[in-house]
């Protein structure tokens, strides 16, 4: 399942997002979307977890969590 993750700081990259979500299961893919003109993070991205159970666990644990002063929004898409 795919998870939308938004609301994080522009300094967060793919590796940091992967590390955060890997605490809740296997991460198949982590992608932070970038502004094509500035090259900076747009503050949101997508995670693909290894199973539906891991997806639900990660969303339950991280939706509303604080990451470097920003509140994460996470939901399945």
C-alpha cells in the first residue's frame, strides 16, 4: 500500500523519510517530491510499505507526529 506523507520540513529527504518509516516495517519505496524549478522539497512525498499491516501500523504511529517541528499528515492512497 502507498502512504501519502505531508507537512514535513523542506530539509527532509528520501533517506530520512525511509529511516523514519522503517521503524514500522519494511519500506519498499520512499520518494520526496521536489519542486522542478528550485530543486527543493515540496514538503510531501510517498512511502510504499511491504504489507498492509505495516502500512496501517506506520500511519497509526506517525500521523500527527512531530518531525523537526512540523506535524506529519499520513494516510493511505
